C-alpha cells in the first residue's frame, strides 16, 4: 500500500487556496461520522441532558476559564494566528469563532459550541510550539470542522463527561450508559475534522505532519522526523489486522482511545486527498444541489 502522490511529492503543495463558498458539511463528512451520529441521536434523553444541564454549566465554566487564564486572539493580539483563523474560516465558508491560546504543557486543542451561542476554540501553547504555522492552521481547520459539521452538542458531552459524573444527579449512570457510544462517535468525528483540516490548508502533507508530531514529536525531535516513513507505518498496523486475533486486539486498543490512532488518521487523509470528491470540492463542482440540506456555515444558523 504505497502513499499517494499528494503525500509523497512536496511539489504538489498548492500556492493559492480555493474558497469553498457554499460548502455543505455533508460534502466532506466521513461515512463513519454519519453512522455514529445517527446512532447517538437514537439515545433517549441525550440531547435534552446536554442542552438543559451540561450546556449551561460547561459554557459558564469554560468561559470563565478562558477569560481568566487564556489569551483571546484578535487583530491586535497574536495577529498571525488571527490571520490563519480568518483565512481558514473564509476557505470553509464559516463565521469566525473566538480563538484562545492557553498555557499548558500537554499539546492539545478543543472546541466548545452550543446552538445559539458563539463557539470558541482553545489551543495549548505546547501544541503551537510543536508545529509550524501551516500545521497550526491545520489544527485550526480541524477544530472548525467540528463547527461546520454541527458536532457541538455531542462534543460538549465528550468534553464534560467526567465533570458530569460528579455534578449531575445520576451522573455515573448516564456516563455508564452513554460513554461507549459517545467515545465511538468522537473517534469517527475526528476523521471528518481531519478532512476539514485538509480543506483549510489544501495540503495533505501538512495534515499528516501534524499527526506525526502528535505521535512522537517535540521541539527538538520534530525537525528530524520523516513524514514518508510515518505514512509507511500504517502498513505494519494494517498487517496486524489480517488475523482474527490481531483485529480483536486492535479493537480492544481502539476502545480505550478518544481518537483513532494517528497513523490511520494520516493514511485516511492520504486516501481522501487522492479522491475525485476532494478534487471536485477544490473546483467547487459538487455545490449544485446534490444535497438539499444545505449548511449555511454560520454558528447563528445552528
């Protein structure tokens, strides 16, 4: 299984980006995300619990945390990051959310969004230190994918699940009954948001490089990492699943994770970057009504 030309050839990087005006989330939503979302919608009481109980609690908690202990990015505050955010929003045809930078030693980024409320993205300083500017924009694009795809309700639950156990009556019961399906959905949604990262940067190698650095990078080691060798790692991981025992072990390991393993995410974005669907999006050809449920992009329209 060789890497695609897009990931193997640095000269394939785009010099200008297509603005995906009218982009519909379903144009790039991963099939696993679609199936997992439908499964969540069938869980009784989940949506009501989030909107009525977890949402207001989480909104107040995170808003206070951001204002008190993070830096709000804007034209006059970290303007390069603000420009990367604005460009990614323009490409994905999305209203601009708030972006906060938080001092934290664990490389991470996350999104909080509830319908009718302005969403925000938080990126840890350690993640920014690990990445180059294009890779940081890929992270921003990934988080914008959650907003574009209206992941906010279930993403909120995933982010607050642990806190809910102690804050809500019957929280432990809710966690036990919902956790497995919520985490399965989170893993599937990550594949969709990696596609959003690709659409925002329009460079598959940049997205794959983020995943590589999250796997084994550091400010010291990152310049020495070999992206093509990282893509090749997926071959050995696939080979493990060729036996029933290997597939079972992979499933057990995956069930412990909040995200798919990085080599598979890199391989998945590699494959999608080579498809006619991706190329058609860059040429704005699939926006001719193939899906009647159009996404208007802005958070006010959720």
